[in-house]
C-alpha cells in the first residue's frame, strides 16, 4: 500500500485514469520501478463510515487476490455502488479499470 501522501499526489498529477462501473483506477509508473503499490480513496460523499469501510474492505480483498502490474502505483477510487456490487463483478471491474489505466500510461 502507498503510505506516503506525496506518492498519492504524484499518482493524481501524473497518472492516467480509467473507469469501470463505479471504480476509477489512476495509475502512474514508478520512477524506481519495483513492486506495485496501491492506495484506496473512498470519499465521504459515498456514504456513512460503515459504508465507506465496507467498500475499503472489499477493495483490499480484491487487491489481495490479484497482483497489480509491477512498476506502477495505483489509486483506486470507488462510488457507493461498490458496496452492494456482486464480488466477482467487482473483481472484474477493478481488473478492467487498472488494466486500462496501465495500458494508457
């Protein structure tokens, strides 16, 4: 996971965006290469704290079961539809969004 706000800001400024059914992936190549890292952004407008936490848990579960492309930092943004989406559909949407953002890089 990306733990430094400076790195998240870099991804927002330099990254390419791709959207798929409630999931937005922003990907930027890492200057030093290496292992892929991710950050999650679930804004307050999505819902109450329990809803936002459920969305973050679901996105982390997707990231655990799928390896991000090496050499990229990825920020995943989600809207409220992610909280109730079918899990396999969510996995497919995250993969499609991340793949599109990485290919656009």
